[in-house]
């Protein structure tokens, strides 16, 4: 690997072991095995490097989640089963990649004090909304151009943020993928003034 790739790997390792706020330029340089001046040369700042490393980690997570949903589709699952498959993967990642999700919270706090981090995080959020909408609809991102798709991605991102906090703080009482799907359906029925779906139709796990 070159210095740029080494720095990304080093930043990712530091995010895992030290978190966002406690990771320094020297920490990253030491983990990468390069001079810390290379950070400025390749990325401009510590924050830009951490954001890119974090974004790459989220992209890898997104690919794994998409694969899980595609497997559900291949098995003939309907929309609700596909949605539950997505959430099952998300919930599993909350436990397996706790550091990654804690980093999202730390980054949000840092954005309050750093315009550069805010700008980078805002771009990441826009990409996240688009990617989630495309994934849920099963279409390419470049085909999304309407407010309905934007709303779908925005709400899904908000759900993920809210459930993330519940899982990080109180995992024993956090909702399952079925709870989430049921809640979304009931909220939609309430807003549409339609009869609520019957839970009894769902098989036991």
C-alpha cells in the first residue's frame, strides 16, 4: 500500500481502538507507520482523514447489508421480509461494529465545534440518504430525483439513528427487526387513517 492507503488503514484502526475524539495525528501516523506530515499532504487535516476512513467503513457495511437484503430477495421474500432482513443486518452490526456506530455519534458532536467536520458530515448524510432510498427501492442511486425518494431516505436514516441510540444504551430492551417493521406499518396505517395490520398474521421466531 502507499502512504495514502496506509493512513486510511491507520485512521480506521485508531477509530476502532481510541474513538474519534481521542485519536491524534500522531496516533494515526504511528498506526500507519508514516510521518504525520503525510496527513496534511494527502488529506489536508486529521478531520478529513477520519471522515474518509469512516466513510469507507460505512460503505463496506452498506455493501454487506445490501448483500443480505439481496439474499432475502433471492429467497423469494416479500417487501416486509426484505425490510426485516435489512434491519437484522443493521442490528447485528450494532453489536459487531460498536466502535463504528459510536464514531458516528462522536463525529456529530465534533461537527458542532468544527465547520469543516460539519461540512464533511453533511455530505456524508446526503450520500447516506440517497443510498438508503436506492437500497430500499432496489434501484440505482442516479435514478433517484424526486422528493418522495428523498423523504424515504431521510426517514430511514432518522430511524437508524434513533434505534442506534437505543441499542447502544439499552440493548436488552431495544427493538427487534420485527418490532421495527411492525412499528413502521402501524405508524403508516395511523397516518393514512387505515386499519392497523394484525400481528397475529406474523409467524413466531
